[in-house]
């Protein structure tokens, strides 16, 4: 009687038709997102599961939450589940930024370099290694082009006195200059 999908990796966009009798479920690792009708994206990295809502409402259920304590999101809501700490938080993002990745843009507001690298990895055909932990923890805000992840990474890193070295066409190393 229900509708749904299981996201195994990466990120997906959903535009779900309203059907109160048959809710739509997205299962991503241990988190379940329940929808009646809405537009949202769901992304998964090694460290986190993210749900960002553009329109409508969704509910997120996750391990470690108190009974009957689902997280309800409204437009502009960003649910982030830290997979290693088994902890959730709700943030706010501009609605217009939610599907920017579908238009080839990465819009970042106050994310660490390590978090941004995790978001860039699916767009790069090789490996990205951050060799300097001080740079990995720096905060970044900006708009970046996903069609050239190596160039985007250089724009992100250089203001922090870092350098991106392309060792082979399949390996980028981020380090201090």
C-alpha cells in the first residue's frame, strides 16, 4: 500500500505526487524519510545523511531518537544525520539552493573543507585526499561549478593557504602550500 525507494549511495531528487492514502518512503541507511507530497533531495556520504526540503513537508525517523519524536521539516529545512555520532540536527537553507546541484552548481554556506570534499567526490572520477587536517576544518561559503571539481577545489583551498595537486588524472591531494 505504500510507495518508496532505497537510496544506496549518492544523492537523489524527488518530486512526489500527493497521495495521503499511500505515503512515499525513502530509506537511506538507518534513516527513513516519509512524504505525502513534496519536492526534496536526499544525499548520503560516508559521514552523513542529508535531507533538504524545497516544497511541502517531510518527516525523518532515525536511530536513537525518542519514541514518537520524528523530525518534521518545512520548506528550507535541512535535516542532517551524523552517521558516526548517531546524532541529528535541523538547519535552515535557502530554498533556491536545494536543487542547485541539478543545475551543476554547488552552493555552500559555512561548511568545512572536509564536508565540501565529501560533496565533490561524486563529481570527480578519481580520489580526493585531504592531507592537512587544519585545512580540512576551515569554513567556506560560496558558489562553485560542479562541471570541473578540481578547479572548484582549487578556488576553495587557495584562500586558506592550501594547494591542490593533481598527481594523476584520478588523484587530487589537498595540502598546505
